[in-house]
């Protein structure tokens, strides 16, 4: 909630939310002739359908005060949506804009009396909702002034020509640091106690009751080489606190969690036992072959040094896993104030190839594929710990979206550590910081009442680049997917794309790679969705889109998606770039039933993807049973009447690419297999919004670490069109 005051002294209490379809009428009423001159004559429904982010500002009576729409490519056709970056680099090379940190304002309307305050509030909200965002561009005809409202937040940087109009357009920019700056992180001081204690006490008093009134001051004063306390400050006032420790109970974690994909969070050692005895080896089918070799997911850019980490491998569908192998632990961040170019340089010079095996994960996968295999091999790690843990964390709710700003600084405190871990009670709702971590899969016999999350220091790099694949990317993709299920299918589709850009049956296809410091860290393959009529008739896809505003060629089918789990928090960005570069507005991903006779039911086997977390399930439609023989020529088309395929449909579109998704860490037990129980589970799966509990979790401790955080805000809902 914020308070706006008009020049006449009138006061309005306002709040921001996602734009809903029923807002369109009010938005049209706020459009003036000056608005049309700035942004052109727009089809509001179409614009909202193709926008990445649309924000509406309402007062306490839910009356619309302002609305703004943001897209990931420029308006006025000043460039094609897939190559605008080169145009803006030529305009001003000193602005480090990238598709990750840039959005474009395509529309802004507001009530005249409160327009300046509304504009500032919306801009601040957008920067808060998209933490990676650093620049918002506004493009208008060069002969137009921005008016008294937009000029308060935008400044001109130059002019560029249009592809369609015989005139120049002025480019204006809005910087993050003027509205929602990054937090300043420093070592904690005892004097910070008075600023931090109110934050702790607002959410829980257990620590004070357990350790005394001055436990925080004592914790800060007891800092040493193994224990550090850091704070974030705003205008000289501490607004957040994090306590980190390099002592971690690795033995307990190895017993409770499957850490094979991360080499046990340890430095590789010659005495590591990573392979089961030969008599325990399991051979799979050709399609489900488990690679025992260890090619790295990221090649060495400079002369390699001592290897530091292992690979991760993808686990089959039905189990939440990481996307692709991980085998490099980077020393990319040495200082909390290092620039991105310095990070990349260190990444290139210090990243290494860990020639270690991950057959522990392979064995886990094999045991799941072949239930009759009773033995389960667990690797043994002799190397030193490569992880430190977060013991205590708390931040003012107002600044929670900037929680990741802590990580640069805390990694610089432990230059020999490459993993940051945190454990949380099972029922702890997700919060902003933890959404950047990877959740580790526990063993079946795990008795620890904690969930374990891991973050790799290379995840701090912001130089990830998504582009169309080329023939030269083949070796990097081979290294990336070498230990994955169905890797041959991925490589075959990549080869087909490089040779013909389409399937043998003529279906257009595209392959995209994610690249960091000239190293391949992700691969995705899509095709045109050729069965869109069947999808529309058998699934409630119009719960999420206005179907008539999407061209047939804008529907894509996601076949393969693999991403190094170090960069898993960039999955939504990868999907957003697939839509932008592929000129798509929707993506569909089917989930087929379990394996049948060792093969996937789909004739064109899909590789398995943890991007499923960032897609939404689509409810199937109840179908009419047509008496085809009686209807004769009046029978519906075969696309509608054919037997339904056995798959669950998942979907994403442009509107969902920046929509937050919160994991509900609650265990729900449904007793009985009645139709009521199945209906309950179906309703739960297909619900479109979630709410975090209003009561903050009490801080708890584990033998390895302990954690505390404020209660998260309510998960924003997305309202589908009626």
C-alpha cells in the first residue's frame, strides 16, 4: 500500500496488481489523444495478450488509477523482436542492456490528477517484481515530448529509425537505481543490533526467549574466520541480516540427501568412491542408457587448474530433478562489488573441468527404473567440504525482493567455497531468496525434518545469453546432455535442425542454446504445434489465453529442455527468450504416462525437463461422445472426434513468463481412492493461485544449520480471461 497526494491535496491509498481482462474497459477510458500520439493506436486486448508484464494501480475502492504494459521488445517497429539488442548497442554502447535486464513500456495511462505519483509507483513495483530488471526503455516519435508525467522518470538517450515509418523515434531510459536500488551489503557491527531486533521481534520471539535479549549482539561480536554476520543497509539503517558459517555437518547431509549431482558438496579427491562394484552394474535399454563417462557440461576456457566439482544428471519424469549435468565449481565472485566483466573474467580463468563420476545418481535412477533392483549404491566422498551454510536470515519485507544481493558478498567471505546451502522446516513457505536455490532430493529413509537447498556461486553471473543453435554448438551440447536420459534423441533433433531447420515431414523446428562465457549451459528444441485444434477441443486452453488473438504459427511444442542446474533460476528467462526469438506466443509440453515396456509412449520421445515447474497444467475438457455412424456427414471433424491421447498438457505463454510461482511446501494426505478424493486432487492440481500462510514459521535448528525469515507476502494471482 502507498499513499498518493494530488496537487490539490487530495489523498488516495493505492496498491498494484496484475492487470485483469475486466480492466480493459477502464483502460480504454483513460486513453487520451496524447496517449495515442505517444504509443500509437493500440488494440488493448491484443497488447495485453502478448505483453510479458501488465500492471494496474488501484485505490482502496478498487477503482483503476493507472495502468502500464511492458514487453520484451521495442514498440513502433524500430527493430525486429529477435534482434533489437544490436540496434540499442549501436545507439549507446555504454548502456549494458541485455534481454535479461531490459523491458520496454508499450502503454501508460493514468488519472490526470495523480499521474506523476502513479507512474513512479508502477515503475517501483515493476522493478520489485522483476529483480533482474535494470532498464526500462520508452520509445516515442522524435517530435513528441513526453509530457509532464513520463518526463519525471525517463531521460532521452538518442534517436533511432523505424523499419516501417519514414521518421525517427526518440529512445528514453529509466534506471533501476532511481526507484528500487540494489542493497548495500557489509559486515555486521554490534551497533546494528537496535536496527535489526525490531525486524526479528515482529515475526518471532523464540530466539530472544531462548538465547536472551542480546543474542544478536553476541552473535555479531563472536564473528571469526568460520562464522560471519552481514547486513544490508538502506540510507545507513540495517534492514536485513544473514549469519553464515563454514562448518557444515556433511556426514549427516550425505546420509539424508542425494548429493551425487553436486559431488556431495565436496572437493573431488582421488580416494572418492563414485562407482558401484561391477557386479552391481545395470544395463538399460538403448534409449534409457546411463552414461558412465564424465564429459563436462562446461568446457575449460583457459588452462585448467585443479578440478573442483562434479556433474549432475537429469532424473526421469515423475521425480522433481535438475535439468542437466553440473560439474564445475566456479570462483567467479571474489568481491561483493565486482563488476559483471570481472565476474566473467574470473569465471573464464578459474572454471575447471571436474573429471569425476556421478554414478551415484545413475544408480539412483537405475533403481527407480528397475524396481526389482534392491541394492542402492551411495558414493563416498573423501574431499574437503566445498559448502558453507546460512544459519540465520531475516530481512525487512519491503526489501525482500533484493535478498539475492547478499550472495555476492557472502561468497567473497569464503573464496574456497563454491556452494551455499540452507535447510528449512518442511512447511516453510518459499521466499524470495530460496527461489534462486535448487531443492535437493532426500533419500527415502531420510529422517531429518528439514528440506535442503543449494546455490552455486556461478549462479550469480548475469551474462547468460540465449540464441539459436549452430553447428559449432554440437560438442558443447554433447557434453551437456551426455549423462541424460534420451540424450540421443536430443542430439538427433539438434542435428536435424542444423541440417534442414525442419522435420522430415516438413514441420518447422528451432533449437536454442543458453551460453555463459562462451560455454553451453542449456539446450531447448521446439516445433510448431501442428495439433492445435485437438488441444483446443480437448483442453481448457482458453482459461489462459484468448485463442483468437494467437496465430497458428505462434503456437509452439516444447520437445527438449535441458539446463545446467547452476542456472536453474534462469529457467523462466530461457522460456521467455524461446518465445521472443522463436516468434511464438504459447508453448505446450505434454507429459505422457509412465514407461511402457521400457519405452516412452510418445513416438517422438520428449526429453524430461524440470522446466515443468514453470509451466501451468491445463485442465482437460469433458468430451461429447458422438454417435458417428448416425450423424453421417454431420459428424464433427476427426481432429475433434478422434480418440484422446494419453497425456497431461502443460502450457506457458508470454503473460506467464514473469508471473511468480510459489511452491507450497505442505504435505497433504488423501485417504482412500474414491471419486471424491480424486476430484479433490484434481482441483488442487489445477488451481491457478496460491497463498502463503499468514503466520510466520518459528525458527528451528538442525544439526547442520538453522534459519529464520519473515513471512512472505501473498502470492500474486493471475486471473484468466472469462
